[in-house]
C-alpha cells in the first residue's frame, strides 16, 4: 500500500513539471514582446540645449553647427566626450564642459580663448601660451605682434612678459617683438622707438636701458628713433630730428650716463 502511494505522488510530480515549465516560458516570452512593443526609439529625447559663456569672437552659429554634427542619441546615449572634443576643435574654444540636466536638457559651458598677441601672419597667441588659427583674424585688436622660428612661441612670449615688467616703470609697452633665425632679438616700443638687443645678455641690456632712461637728466625717449643696445658698456642711438648724425656721439653720451648711474 505504501509503495503504491509513493508511485502515484512521483507520477503526479512529473506531470506537473511537464505543463508548468512551458507555461512559464510562454509568460516570459509574451511579457518581453509586450515590453519591446512599448519601447520608443529614443527613451529620453534631448529637447533643449543650453549654451553658456561670454563670447567676443566666438560665433554661436559655429557652435550650433558643430553640435548638429556630433550631438546624436538621446539624454542617456549622447556621447558627451565626443561632443566636447568636437567643440575643442573650434579655434576660439579654450575649454568646454557638458552635463546632463534632468529631464531633457544638455547644458554646455564654453570658455573662449583670450588672445594676447599676434603671431606671424595667420595665428594668434592665447594667454595660455598656445597658438591658434582662426579663419578670420581681426587686425584691430590692441595687442603686440610677436614672431620667431617655428616652435619657439613659448620662448618669445615668456620674454615679452618679462619685458612688460621691466618697461612698466617707463610707461612703455612692446608693440613688436621679433626673434630671427640667428636668435637675435629686436623690438619696437609703444612710442615707435626701435631697439636692437642682439643674441646675448638681453635681460642685462634691457635693465641698463631702463636704468639710464629713468634718470632725471636722461634724453627724451620720445625724440629717439633707434637705439642699438649691442654694446658692452653703453648703447648708440639716433634721434628723430637728426637721423644723419653719427650714432657714436649718442654712444659716448649714454655711456657717460651709465657710468654715473
């Protein structure tokens, strides 16, 4: 009797498993199909793009055109890093940050480059010491023109910064600063005076120049056209009113001032 009951229970359990498993499979498949039917192409579409930043030379149209090319997908699938790299490829963009703002906004903040100098004929130098090449360069920006061999813009910019510090006491600034292929320096001051610095001891020569023209009995620098600082104990100069005079006279006078400074 006990053996027969045991056999009936085992047979019932087997039959239960036979119909239970297909039922579960049917339910799961049906549920998955219904879910896929309800899933839209874009779960959370981007409805708004906010562009923030203070722009002077950066065009919002350029930004928008750039975004149209790379901003694809929805709120969750948009490739933020690809969008950022694309914006950074614009010449006037210094930095860009992007974040998602729930539920459907992409917030983009852009920092425009600040140009501090013209470099050559087709480039600008930023305040970070980086060269960049906009499509159009505004030649009316009030900033110096610097030039030098390729790859030496950092060196030229660094020297310009030190010159600004040295010349500030005279109320002068640098309009042009050039480093030629022989690594010889020359420059033009804001009052139009041309200076030849040469290759060596340029910082010491500038300090000598500032020291002399800071003296009370120094000549009026605005009346000078050209100064050659490439002398060991002084410098030669030509005035605007007497350009044909021998520059050695200027050299002797300046040398005397230097000895008594």
